[in-house]
C-alpha cells in the first residue's frame, strides 16, 4: 500500500540548493513519501450537506476573524476551524498514521483547513500513552462548527508510512464531540492555523507534521500534495497524500502556482485569489478564498452563486441544500472555468454535479441531479469569499508549498472524466 516516488528533477534540484546552504548536513531522504487514504460517506447523519458544510464555513470564517481581531486588539478567539458534521457525510480518512512507540494507528480526517494533529475522539479508541509520549503540560482545545475537542498536548513520535517524525506536537483528546466514530484530525493547514489552540498561550504555534518532517530532514521539500479522485461509490481508498514532493502519476501537464494571500482572514489558510466564468461571462470576479479538503462542495459568494443559479437554471432544493437541475438543464450545462495563476481550470458539466450514485448520502432523491456548489451567504468582498472544496480537488491535483507560501494545481487523468 505504501509507495515511494522518486523526486522530480525540479524538487531534487531545489533540495540540492537547500542542502548546500546547510552548515551541518543532516541525513535526508531522497524521496517524498506517499500515503493512501480513503473517501468515506456515512449515511447515518441527520442533517443535509449544506447544514454541515455551512457550519464549517462559519467556523472557518469565525476563526479567521478571531485571529485578525486578536492580532489588532487582543480579543479572545471565538471559534476554531476543523471538521464538523460534514464528517458524517463525506470525508477523507487515513488510517496509516501512527502515534507513539510502538505506534498506535488512528483513523484521522485529512484536513488542510486546520493544522493540529490529534487523536482519541472515539472513546473506544482513546489516545494511547507510550514510551515516547512526552507530556508538554499544555492544554489543547479547538471548537468546531458543532462540537469540539479539549485534551492534552504531547510531543511524540508520529509514523507516516516509512517516516518516523520525532518530537511532533500532537494532542490526545479528553473530551470530543461531533466526530462520529473518527479518531481525530491530521492537520495539514499552514502552521498559523495552530494559533489559539494552546489554551494557556494563544500565541503558541505547533509545527505541523509537514513542518517537523522537513526540519528533521525526513522529506526533501517543505510541501504536501493531495490527490483526490472522483468516485461514484464509497468507501474507496483512492486518495494519495505526498509529503515532501509531488506524485507524477497523479497529474498531467505542469503545475500552476498562485501565491497565498498575505492580508485578511484568508492569509491564515491555504489561500489564493481566483475568478470564475461561465460561457465567457463573469460568475465571480477576482477575489480571495481558501482551499479546504474538509469542505465537500465549492463555495461561492452570494452574488456569484445567484449568477451561477441563473446561468444553469438550478432551483434550490431543501432536502439537500444544493441546487437541483433537470435532465434537460444538465444537457445544457456549460463548462465552469476557474482562473488561477493566469491559467484556466475547467470543470466540465459532469464535474459540476454531485455524484448521482451518492445522492442518498446527502438526502437527495435517487434520480435527482444536484450541483456541487454552495453559497457563503455573503457578497463578494467579504474576504473569505470562496472555498475550493472536494468537488474541485477531486478534479485537480493540489500542492501546498510552505517554502514559497503558494498553492499549485494541475489537471489529472480524471479532470474531464464522466463519473458523476
Ligand atoms: C430530507 O428530505 C426530506 C424530503 O425529501 C425532507 O423532508 C427532510 O427535511 C430532509 N432532511 C434534512 C435533514 O434536510
Ligand atoms: C477507518 O475508517 C474507515 C471508514 O469509516 C474504515 O473503513 C476503516 O476500517 C477505519 N480504519 C480503522 C483502522 O479503524
Ligand atoms: C516539544 O517539542 C518542541 C519542538 O521540538 C520543543 O520545542 C519542546 O521543548 C518540546 N516540549 C517538551 C516538553 O519536551
Ligand atoms: C489578491 O487580490 C487583491 C485585490 O486585487 C490584491 O490586493 C492582492 O495583492 C492579491 N493577492 C494575491 C496573493 O494575489
Ligand atoms: C438573473 O436573471 C434575471 C432574469 O433574467 C435577471 O433579472 C437577474 O438580474 C439575474 N440575476 C443575476 C444575479 O444575474
């Protein structure tokens, strides 16, 4: 299950440059590490997808606001981002992450929208203290859209496939709600998203697993890549996380990068500016937003959403919280084009709809056709204007580059596939 991929020439070259400026060379792996992960859909939940995604959007936005406000006038934070009820519907999990010596393996949600790694949410699988677990004496806490976690912050050995990351900050949950059987979170957001998670010192930052693996010389580049694939059934292990590089088998052509934003709420996240068009007409003017593996759909500001609704003829469907379209409207759908870093990333009509075989998972009718797009409920210019969620990330390979503070996207063999 674990694959090792050789470095591409570019990454290798970048590493050589980095190595030559290191005074005391450390043993460094010559390859990135790739781990598989699974898409799961749980149909036992009680709310529809919009409810859960919307709760996540609010949490993300509140978190950014809290940081921004706090940095200006020292106000306490209101909320923290991470996964919430969306876990009950659709999430990507990796059960290959071990903590401790010998490692205990946990089922963690892969989340680029938060940055703390923690386990023990499931009372039947508590966080296990082992010989390598060091109590930092710090208390960890994070609130989510509808639930949260508090626990103890430890330093411990984290095993990611063949990597053993030493002294990694991880938390063991004491109290957790809203995780529906999953063990916790693999936090892959920028380090700044760990601000406000150490209760005694809100300015404390906890290096992420990607940070620590890079600093310890275990991976050749300070970056992470994510490959999701579209699927019409779940659970299925079709995701790949690559630490320290990219997996050339999972994308086509070149990777186009866009700088992360440096001001406002979005700057704490994996973020970028982008615009969206449909049949050459503007749907969303260029604005700032985030890339989040924990959000199922694509979020647009309310005015953009109205234009998209107008253009597609969709009607708001209360059962799912998504726009429903008829078979005829589906036949008439056009490409939805995302403009990122000077390049066009095109979602075909088929890529814009929710996988029909998974309609039941979102309380939809079996023969319904739903657009995998949601509204933030706020007009363009509200700072966190869009979320490129799973519906986007299943069609484009994504790269999260900490060294250059940028995100990259590439097409994949399945970008245009007819799957939904
Ligand atoms: C699911 O759909 C039914 C009707 O299709 C609706 O009555 C019900 O409120 C929906 N459930 C949720 C949680 O939205
Ligand atoms: C992790 O969760 C998935 C989906 O619920 C499940 O299929 C898998 O067996 C779980 N793994 C472990 C180690 O519990
Ligand atoms: C935990 O690890 C961090 C980073 O390596 C280190 O700065 C800190 O002193 C460690 N804390 C304890 C209690 O060992
Ligand atoms: C995003 O767009 C805003 C407004 O045009 C601009 O001021 C900012 O520099 C842009 N940021 C990035 C990272 O492209
Ligand atoms: C939607 O279409 C109607 C009718 O053509 C038009 O009046 C309205 O301005 C449109 N709204 C948007 C947001 O484009």
